C-alpha cells in the first residue's frame, strides 16, 4: 500500500520489509528500480511532471527524510517509519555479500566510485563489485553497455535527483540489471570523501542540519523543507 504525500506515493514499509523486498527484486527477472525521495525531491516532483512519473513509477519508493514522516502524519496517513537510502543500501549490500550478487557503482566525480568500491569490499567481505563508472558522462549508451557487459545484478545510481530516477526509468531494462537504486550522494559517503552525520543526528532525523553546518551553501536547497511543510499544511486544510 502506498501513502500519497503531495502527489508522491510512498511504500508503507519498515526497514526490514523494504530490505526484504529489495532482496526479492534483485533476484526477480526483469528490471526494477527503487527511489528514496526526501521532502526536497517531493517539492521537485510537484513542479516536474516527468520527475513525478519517474519516482512514482519505481517498484519501491522509500521515505528518506524525517520530513516525509511528519508530512504523512500531518495528512492523517502515517507511515510505518523512515527508510533512509544509505541504510537501505547498506543492508542490501550485506545480503548481497552473503548471496554472491554483484553490484555496479554509477555516479560521483571520477575516481570516487572506484574508491567507494574498495571501501565497500573491505566493509562487506564477499561483496562482488562488477564495475564502476563516474557520473560525468554525456551519452547513456557507453554507460549502459558497461553495466550490461559487467553482468551486474544491482546498480547504485548516484546521479542526483531527479536525474537518477529519470535515468533508471528510461534505461533500467537496457542495463540487464535486476535492481537499480537511486542514492544521490551516497558514493561520496562510501568513498570517505564526505562524512556521514554522527549517529545522534541520524537517530533524530537531523542529518540535514549536519550537512548544512558543513556546507552552508546548501541553504537554498534546505529551504525546500519548510516549503514542503507549508504545502502539506495546505493540503491538510483542503481535506
């Protein structure tokens, strides 16, 4: 069952349920993809019909952002809980390391995906990295071919939203992979280029505050959070 929050449908799942579904999809024939929208992306989807279609077309739409949880509750349709993209990816990799499934890393600046691959293989013994490619490409064709030739079961697509969701919707089938997951800037974290927020911030859903403190230039993007809550309040008032 999906919960509608300002036009984006979120799967009402716990972390455990989401991971179980991810494991099922990566072992199922055909191409599937997962999106992990936060309030900023929901705001983008309100203005961009193609982005909204790409997000809603995902086989899994997970609530990555404490604002989504608050918004759904305000609308009287609470979600079971928050499922962060990075947490989902970490649990998925642990399961992949056990099952022998292969992973392709796509995105970030040149060299970052390769560095992330090394770190992840050390962190998850048995994890098989099929290949990597940076996100600075002009044509899809060579990237799609690289993924297909690698035989990857899963692709982490880290191109930033909504570009990554549109890319997965358009090219997922052609890659030959069974599951593609849109993960924004996760490769920067996996590579060590960017430090994740301390655990206390994570538990309180305040990663955005930590990122803002580290990079004040993000203030423009962060302003979408209060706008999201304003729009949720307006939607609630119309019910």
